C-alpha cells in the first residue's frame, strides 16, 4: 500500500466493513460532536479492530468519510499562499502549497466512526502530506484572521 494515497486502503475498508454485515453511512463526524478517537498508532490494521468493535457493540452502521485533494482546492490554496506572501515567490507557504501538486487526486484522509451510548467513536487514517495540507490551510486562515482583526482595529481608531 502506498503511504501517499489511501485509495487501496479505502477499498479494503469498504470490503471489510461490508464483510462484517455493517452498512456505511457517508458522513463526517465534526469536532463539535463529543467523540473518542481510537488510538492505534503503530498498528496499520487498527482500523480492523475498530470495525470489529463497532460490530461487537451492535452499531448498525459506520460513518465513512474520505478526503481527496482536488486540483481546484489546491489551486485556490496556492493563490491564497501567493497573495499572503506577495511578492516573495520563495515563501515557505507558497513553496509548500506548490509541493502538494503531486498529491492532487489522491486520498489523504479517511475517517471511520460509529455511535455508541450517545458518544461518537472515531478512527482516523491520514497521510503525511494531508497533515501538511491541513497545517497550511490553518496558517493561511490565521493570517486572514490577523488581517481582518487589523482592519477592524484600524476602522475603530478612525472612528475615535
């Protein structure tokens, strides 16, 4: 299995889940939902234990969400990084965003989940490049928040 593209792992997960008689519910469990994240570091098959746990507790379905790096999203990110660092074409954010081009079209994140006694249980599989992509998104968002705060402060000062 390639560690850069989780597509074959996704196919294995789908077959395993369905082989255990569970249904897949396409859906992402957001951070604002009380949840427990499965800790399976170092065990590449921890997701199988997770699916078996879902079956053991009688979960009727497993939520299944994946993230594929779309070229359009990447182009927008590159543009944002370029605007953030203009005119510096060697800025870290811009170089990092351009580096991500080779991962366009690849699956970088898969979240499995089930609900038991009102709590969401989650298993997340991610690639290194996806984590870097998320970090870059957060950096750019933080930069925009700073700009917005500065523009509000400037207009407040002008009002006084």
